[in-house]
């Protein structure tokens, strides 16, 4: 999402994808597009570059709307023109050469009062070089723009190709588990030089309220009426956004979209991983951007049957020659068939399939917001990302580790992972964080998934309810999803704590939203592990 990395994002995408009247642009090359100020319904004009092939049109159009400068789309212009497409690249409202305000970011392109995406698609359809078919494509922020646009239902939007994008800004970008995603949102807004009003707005709404519902595409999935290819990564910042977009639109979308979407999940983060590199990872040919556009913009859907509904990469130890993982698989839907297995925490720091039988077991630690557990890897954007070794933070007294026995065979988990805990705290509010790791024979503890829950949101993200001191509460932490084969000689590890910073802004333990002031309190947090309170992790076990 970072403005400074647009060309990098474009390069990554390229490797993945192998009112005033305005005169219609003349033919343009990838080096010299025609720039048009396209009027929106409120009179604001958006800077738009148009690349038209030589020869006799009309042609279908590939559209990208971006906050990172439309000029970065030149990487795709040559490809589009060679394949017989017009390429249209547009700056977001209030960005670069476009008029208007850039806050709240993404909202003006949605289904509300302003509908910049709708207006742009319909402007394209009126041009003499257009055949009336428009396909939207975008990675990260440009992909988010498409998720926001689709529910507005532009009549000439024919299909979309959305890569690594959220489906709900609150739940996946701003306040995952109710905890502010500081390293993602705050840093992205700063690096991209967005108006400071954006951060002020987002911090002013720590609960999931009507403000955030206007950014929640899942709520209006039934309005989407175009087939969409959703592409994500197992370590991406928006894993849940990709999966939830596919599931909601594929099953709840309108007639033009329902049953016609496709999903691809790759073994990457928001960009390439920094430690483990998995083999055999080439992007599936059937998931190619231009193949998807040809199906819908040139062939009226013919060829869709040749694209698997779900394509996903199963990760594993890169050096295990016998693993059934490190390969691509296909499925008819998501999630794939799996058995939800509960693996229980024990006070001896073990993971066991049998629930604990002891009556009063628990483990406690002290959480100091001024000394949080540092982030190492995971689903990040501007800080270290991917499956990184967690040992540097696992020896801390505020981190509880639970290990399985060493596996004697391959164990696959594919699908959503959750952690259910019974907890208490001496504070009126605190966080509970969890990590799932794959422990290698050499001791490396490689991160698979992590998640967090702000205790004040244990009942709902829409309400904040303080904790009563030392009262036991049942909570659930969503770690999102993965597809991984544990190899023989490996172990599963779960780490529990109350922080993961700066990935998540530390909870001050005062009952106030984080960032409200500098005040903090030290809390004693307790995980209950006994017959009445059988804390555990739930993993999707796939039988072979």
C-alpha cells in the first residue's frame, strides 16, 4: 500500500500477472498516454491516463484506479495494448493531479454518496474507442478500490481482478481483533503522504460503528454482479480480505457474480517473504490477469470452465523431498474439506489432543505496555514480513510457549485457525495475542499465523465492555487461515502473550483506546488451563 513502493508493487504484480465535455483521446503509446480530467458527479475531476492501441477499435478496457500515481501503470500499458485492450489509469480523488480531498481514503470510490469508480467506468463506456466492456484490476490499494466499487454496480463493469485487498477496513486493516494495526495503517498513511485527517478519523472510531460499515464490502456482497478473480497470499496483510471476498461474493453475490468467481492463494506476503522461500511457486497459468480478462471481455465467459474454482499452494519444509506439500492444489470451494481438531494447552507447556483433567490449572504473566513483545515477521507491510524465526522473543517471561510432541508423519492443516482461551486480568482492558509456529528440527520456530484480541471487544467489535478485575472470561482469537504441512521431525508450537508491537499498538491496560494518551498500567494476565476452562487451539486437519 505504500506510495513509495508503487513501482515495486507494479513489478511484483507484473511477475504475478505474466462536468465539462472532454474530447475522445487519440491513439497513444505506452510512453505517451492521453491525459484527461474526468468529471465525477459532484464536479470534481480526476486525472486519468488513457492508452489506446493503434488500429481500428473499439476495444475492451482494463482499468486501474490508484493512490500511487497513475503514471506507475505504464508497466501494464504495453501488455494491454499488445493484447488489444485500452488501458485507463486514474489517480484517486485528492491524489497527485486529481482534484478533491483524499479523505476518507477509499470512501469516495465506494457505493455511497460519491461513486468515483462507477462514474469512471460509465465515462469509459461513452468513449468512441470503448466497446462498452470494462475490466478492473488492482493489487493492494487499487484492488481495494475495486472491492469498494463493485457494490455500486456500474452497468459496464464486466469483471474484476483483485489482488491482496481487504474486504472490511475495520476488521482487516485498521483494528484487527479490535487492536490498532499501527505498523500497517499509521505508517502507510504517513509514507504515502495522505492528509492527517485520515488518521484522525480512523483513531476517532476504535469500535466497529456506522463509519466503518461504509468500508465493509462483505455487508453488501449481494450487490456485486461481476465475476472476480481474487488473489491472495498466506502471509499477506489482507489474508482474510481475500478469502472473505471470495466466499461472500461467490455464494451471496448477485446473478452475474455468484458461482463465477475464482480464488488463488499463494505462499507470499505483501511482496516476497524474507526468510523461508518455498519451491514450485510459479503463478498458475489459469490465474493470469490477461487470461481472466480474455474470458470475460473478449469471450463472454467462454473458458471459465477451464479455470479451477480454487487454486492454493500448500506450504511445507522447503528441504523435505518427501512432503506432500510445496505444491499447488485445486478445490471446488473454500474452505476445503477439513476436520476441526481441538489441541489443548497444558500447564506443563505441552499441546495435547486430550483436554486437561486438573481442576485449578492456570498460567500467569505480567504485561507491561512500555515493554511489549517485539514483532518479528508475519503479515506486515513496512516491517519484516513472512515466516520468520520467533526464538528471539520466545524466551521472554511474558510469553507462554506450548509445544506438541515431535511429529512422526506429515500433518496438514488447511483452513481457518482459531484460539479459544479462558482468561482474566487485573486491568480493565488488555490484549491477548497468539502465534502458531512450525518448529524445525534445528530449533527454528517459524511463524505460520498470528492474531490478537482486545479484551474490551470480546463480545463484539461494535461494543467496548470493560473487564472486571480477576473475573474469568471466554475469548476467541482469530488467526485467519493457512495451508501448511508439518514434516516429520517438526513440532507445532503456540505462543501466547499480550502484545506484538509495532504490528499491533500495545494496549495501555487503562481501559482507554490505545493512543488516547501516554498513561499505561502494568497488568497480570492469566490463562486458565483446566477441566472447566480447557483453553485450546482449533486447527483444520486434512486427512490424506
